[in-house]
């Protein structure tokens, strides 16, 4: 399993309603115990690299999964993805783009930058919850991921 203080999911989402729904879906189905929610791309990079308010965090304790919104304040999701996937220390962290954008250019650019999966948020509540459940189940329970 995971260490008690290990972050299983880093959820980067500026819409508080979507963040709350995702948290409820994950916790309801016991998919993740330790979830950190951040509201912008700058906070996400600060968390991952132990800067600013997260300066005391162990930067070697990477999240097992990052759920990343595309349209974020300060630093957008594509730039966050670019930084994560261009760094040898963080590029193996699975990143799932979870966004409302169906724009072909966003999808193509996300995959070009190394996203592991691109999922468009369903508008319907039940479908959104089901999508979150499937994401968590696959990336945290089915997918084999080991730290070396």
C-alpha cells in the first residue's frame, strides 16, 4: 500500500464544485485516502517541487496520480504538464488531463507534451462521478506503479 503521508492524488482544479464532486466520488468508493486539492497551476508546481508554502514538503514523495484541469489561473494546465514531463525526476508521475475542453488542439498538445490520458468532464453528475471512479480505480488500483 502507501505510506501514511504519501499523496495518492494531486487534484488541480479551480472549479470548487468539480473538485468537491471528485473528492466525494473518490472517497465514497475508498479509492484514495490522501488527496491534495489545489486551485491553480502555480500552486501545483510549488507543491511538486517543494517551493513557497510547500517548502517543507519532501519533494521525493511524488503523488501517485495527478488529475489536472486544463484551464487554470496563474499557470495553465498545459504549462504545468510541460514542466512535469520535461523533468527526469517527475516525468514518470501519471498525469490525467481532466477538463471540459473538447478542442482538438488541446487534446493534441496534451498528448504531445506527454499526458497519460485526456478525459473530458461529463456534464451529467452521475457520469462525472462514474468517470472519477474509473480514473481512480485504474490509476491507483489496476495500474502497476513502483518507485525505484
